[in-house]
């Protein structure tokens, strides 16, 4: 089997709100085609056109190549070797950032091909699922008002979710508003639903420590990305001085970055995004680092059903990986890009059992939102 083409397809809603940190407004869909008629799909969580350039760029020299050129004519089943080839071929402009993001989407597509070629699901290829249903937390953008935050939280709890996360939006504008928002959420869901807050890098260390005291009073399970991603010293002090779990990692690429996040930042909940961190191939290595240091791994997956499916396969196969992010965005890219989204039952996602990632792309959605 040989790779005949690598497609990077930019999907975007007709109207995008740049003030919202909402990754479901657009995406980069990756398709890897083969001479045996098997096509794998993946997804990139990045700036789509920047990541697409890393795929489609012509050859400059041996360590500055577009990823498509690296892969044409190669055997798609040799995933580890191709990962190393892509990494070396992009060293001059990669090792992280959009080049690694693009590699991630391609890597997901290669695992999809391997599964379809062998008749095995990705979880089987990863060594076998430890669990076939995964606790899903409802992940939403924080509304502007406490009334709306409480209404949505109540809605998600009524739908069966046992954990909810609200992030970004107005968080960080006002300490008073931040407390009113979490108070409304906690009042709406009661004590039996876990509440998580994604601060979207809203504060410095002192601000984060002040808000950590507030969030602790409302039983917040974890506080996510309160600081800038490179402030490892700040993360260390915050994690060491609060009883609440501190979560981070969606910005990172490569296992070494996650090793630093744990060893230097003392982060409790590690959140690799498989559309950014290096795909499933690097995700396995990250999972080993996390497990060896007795931390939790909960993949970041605020995109379409493609990324959710990949995240579910990884989480199902690792020790302690019992929870995944499940966006409740109403974006048709998030809701409809895959024709049969993962089934949600009593707040749990059921692991796909079909070969590969176990999801199929809805071509009508691709055509409706395809920009280029």
C-alpha cells in the first residue's frame, strides 16, 4: 500500500466571532489517500491555513519540506517511521507549533488507515481498551451572565452529564463576576456534579491564587490554564499552594514539553490535544510520561467528532484515562462533521468499535463549509 495524496481541507462557518475562543468555528480536515482505495481522516486544532501551509509547502531542503512531499509514495502502515521522517523534514520550521499540529492531523489519518486495513479499531491497535465507556464532561464557553451560566449548567446536568466545564468568555474581567458565575453553576447542578473552570490564561500568579481560594469554596474540581503556558514557575507555586487540581497542556507539543509541565510546573491534570501534540503516536509517549508520574491524563478535544473519537481511543487504553472532553457547542462543524457521532449514554461516551477511528465524514457538511 502506498500514499497517493494528502488533502488538507479548510472548513469554516460563514460567520466567525473572533472574540470567542471557540475552536468549533473552523477546522482543518486531513485526508490521506492510498492506492488501495483506503482513505484515513484526521483533524488539526490550529490556525487552519497556517497548518495547511506546513502540509502543502514545496521542498526547500532536506529539513524544510512540506509534509505532503515527505509522505507521497510511502507505506502508510509504517506510522512510527513516518512520524520520525515528518519530524526531521520540518525541523527548520517545526518541532512544535503549526508544523507539529499538521503532523498530528496526518498521524490520526494514518492510524485510521491502519485500522481500516487490518479490520481493527484504534483502541485495539493501541493494545486494547481497558474500558468501553468513558465519562464525558460537558465543555462549554462561559456565558456572559450568571443567570445564563446556571441555566446551561442545569441543562447539561439534566442531560446526564456528571461533570461540566465552563471556560474563557468573561472570566478574568472581574473577580466579583467570576465568583457569581461559579456560584450560579454550583447552585444549578448541586454537589453531585463536578465543576471545572477553564480560565483561558486570565491571570498572573497572584490573581490565580486569589481566585483559587474562591473556587475552592465552591468545590471546583480543577482549574484549567489560569496562567500563560510558559509560566512553569507560576504553575509550580500555584499547584503547590492550592488543594484544587491544576490542569494544563493543550498548548503543548511533544512528550518532552509535557515532561517539563509535570516536573517543573507540578500540573495535576495533563491535557494533550491529539490534533496538536503529535497525534496518537506522540500521545502514547505522553501517556507513559503522565502515568509514570501518577498524574491524570484527560485529552483536550474541543473540535469535531474526529478528534473526540481519537481522544476516546487513547483515553480508553491508558491507566486512569476514564474521562474525556465532549464539546456541547452547537456549531455544525462540531455536531455534524461525522455522520454518526459517538453515542452518549448517561453522561458517558461509548467507545467506537468499527475499524480505525470508527467515524465517517459527512460529505455534505464538508461541501457546505469548505473554504479551500
